[in-house]
C-alpha cells in the first residue's frame, strides 16, 4: 500500500510517499481502507516530535480517517467488513490502509460522504465535548469563539448556535469572519484590527462572555480571560498561536471563573457512552442541516505535506482533507 511516511522528526517537506506493507491486524482492531483523512493541528506537531505522543519511526501522520472496513479482528463484535466508518487514529491515516482499535471507530450516516466524515470526528467531537460536558453551555448564554474560521472554531460556532447560545466569532481577518458569519455567528470581532477585550465588553454591555472557546492560546488567551463574565468558563482547547499562556489565577478569583481543559481523545476513551451520545446528537443535527463541515481544500495523498504546511501556517479556513481514494 502507499503511505506518507515520517522517517525522522522534522518539517513537512521531509515526508516521503512510499510503498509499504499493509498493517498487521490485532484481535481488537479493524482494518480500514482509507478514502479520506482529515488534517488537524496535531499533525503539524507530531512530525516534528513536539506532540504529547511520539510514535516510533517511521510512521504515517494523520489523526483521523474515513473509509470502509476491510477486515475485523476476532475480538471486535460491533463492526463488520463493508461498514462505512470514521476513526480516530492518532496517526497512520495518510495511507491507503490503517489498523484502528474498534473502540475508536464509528459508523457514519449513509448520507455523509467520506470527505465530510474525515472532517467531522475530531473537530465536532472536540467542540461538542467542550461546550456540553466541560462548559455546560446554556441557551441564552454568550459564547465567544476564538479562531472561529478554523476547523474546531467553526464547529464550535455551529454547535453553540444549535445549543441556543448567542455566538460572538473572533478571527484575524474580514474574510475569515465572513466564513464564521455564514456558519451562524451573531457578532464578529476582527482581533487584528481591534482590541478583543474591549470589543467583547462592548458587545455584552460590559458583562463579558459566559463561555470562551480558545484553540489559539498566546496573547489572545491573555485578553480573553480579562473579558470573561461572572461565573464564566474558559475552555483551553489548543495553542495554535504557538505560545502556551500562563494564567494569573487572581483573574479567576475576581470573576468566580473557571478555566477548563478539553482533551476529547481521552474523554472518548474514558467515557465512551457519553461520547456516543454526543455523536448521536451531532449526526441528528447534521441530518437536519444545522451543522456541516466546511472542507475548503482537498489534497491528493502525494500532497499531504502541502496540506500540513497550509494548516501549520494558519492559511486554512474550515477543514483540509487528504483524499486517499
């Protein structure tokens, strides 16, 4: 099979496309013929050895896949050959086949195409867990979404609206904000042209945002925590800016606020029934047209490195997908 390989930690340009043997299937795994693979921020880190997981070299990046099951391990009872599925793989999806533990694999609705499915799991799974289990977002509350034109940001905008919140989308350009507006955002903040804290205060009558969804970190976190409402919840989703911020905890004390970590992958393994319930709701919303992943660019397998660089350089809007078949 063909696979994009990381043979030594380094930039995306060092990735190579080679023929390798198909994965050996363990008893608890299924083998997926990959049709499409989502590109996510961890892919930019894992190839440089900067992610919390460091696979043994060589490995194929790609943390989520969509495709068709071609073989099933003897201890897997809930899936069968021929099932159309999405999978959280960690790595290995930028290849024609990937072996995945059965508990990380989920059938996809008949109406969902493979590119959409490859763009769905990680972003919507993360944002749903963040807003439901971690923040307990309530109808009528104000949700501020940073990086609102990216994959998880757009998912947060859509889910926030579906949950009945007033959504303020924040991004770095008018073009990116237009995408967030189309996804349902009620208010827009261009934080490259105005002060985030001041704009949030203006749009909330001085009250601040009840829930802040932050996949960016860095300077924006510093401003966001100062624009949080009484009893507010700030969700730490990621650090796309490159800087992990430090928190003056007196700011939490003064606002009775909480800063909450979001680690969807661990949640999905530790609380599989809650995760399944989340996806049942997400699939229902998708069928109703309330949520729909925006796949802005599709790259062939041979251009997976270009896809990773596009995301890493923050040039992506919505989701990028590597089409394998």
